[in-house]
C-alpha cells in the first residue's frame, strides 16, 4: 500500500512536470522569437560592421520599434541592443539611453566568445527599476564573417514564470522549480528568500535526471527521492529538461505529504486491528466460561434424568412383583 502511494505520486508528478515544461517552453519560445526577429531586422537593414550597428541601433526610431515589439508580450520586461564592447545602445524603457555596461554579465562573457545554437539564459539579477528578479534571454549578432557585433536581449521577470503556475492546485509541501542546466536556480514557487541564483548542481533535481537517463516528450526526464538542498526536506522530484532551451523544470513533493493519506489509513487500520484484538481477548474468555457452564448443566441434567429413570423403574418393579 505504501509503495502504491509512492507510485501514484510519481505518476502525478511526472504528468505535472511535463505540463509545466511545455508551458515554460512556450513562454520562452515567444521571447526567443522576438529576439530572433530583431536580429533579422538588423541584418535586413544591411548592418555588417560594428560601426554600422552602432549607427543603426542608436536612433529614436529603433527605440520606438523596440517599445512596440516588447509591448506585444506580457512576459517581456526588457528588449535591448548591446554593442560588441558591452555597452547598451538602445532599449524599450525610455529615451535617451543612459550609459550602461553589461561587460561583466554572464551572457555577454559567454556570447562574446562565440555563437551557440540555443539562446543563452542568464543567471537571475535584480531589476534596477523595481528590484524584481529578472532573467535575460540573449542571442549574438554576427557580421558576414562571424564577427561579433553585439547582442539582442529579452528580459523576463521570474515572477511572470511563477504566476503561470498560480492556478495549479498543489499541496503546501509541493514546490515548482526552474533552473539552468548548470544548476543555477532561476525560480522557485513558493519562494525561499536567499535561494534564487544559488547553484544547486548535484542536488535532487539533477539526481532525478541522472536516474531517468532517457528521452521522454522531447527532453530528458527522471524521478528521484532525496533531501532538498533548498529546505532540507525529504522530497520526491520529477524533473524534465527542455529541448530548445538550457532549462530544467521540476516538481518536488514532500515525502511526508505524499504518504500522509497512506499513513492515516494505516493508523486507522492499525487502530481497528487493536480494537478487534482487544475485543477478541475480552470475549473469548466469556464464551469459554459460558461453554464450561453449559457443559456442567448438561452433565447435571443427565444425572437428574438417570435418577428419575431409576425411581420410575423401581416403582414399576414394585407394582408388578
């Protein structure tokens, strides 16, 4: 019965992780499409050198275009153009553009070294406007011969990702986790202060993927039981790696919560068994005593019948002799 409860929990968690991964992937795909469309517009404008990119990106017309494009998607907080020196040339927020350098950011360092098939997903950083945790989806702008001209960034609030799952009916001991494939925690619902941005590589979610070791629904998936590095609770985790993005989505559930129904049923069964045992222990001696009493009554009745028969036979004998 306990194993059946764990098996049911795994099945439910696997299905939920699949649904969450699909929804997360759709949200990221929309942002990525916006970024790729802006790169296509840059190439369509004939930009081929760093100087041409600087001239093209520095205009109010491009800033208006960025504002209009970003407004089409509720999850997009920022749409920005960065030159090859790491300077923000334009973005959708306001005009004129202040002097901002991103040369020390992980996405700039990674993409300055070379292009990649998947977009780069940044570690979460605090938005300087409202302090909200934000992740950036970044793609590299290349010249005709692969020269590094700059980046296009799509900024996305992690709160938006969390709000996607607000309608899900989860017990209080469950958690939704989104992290990069290198283990950096991007979002957790419910949030635990101080954990966002922490590297959880080698923890429960990674053990789930390692134990899965297979392809399911387009991305690697798996299941594991272990203590969480975030809250120290013994948890069950169903994890799934996205196909087009370096992202892992997982649902974790407290083992205590999963087994609570089973444990309550087991306690109820145990209590019933104890009551039955007590009842049996109380009733059997009574029945035994009654049985012995019944046997004594039968013996006495037999003796009485024998005496009466002897008297009757004696009387008959006296009459006829």
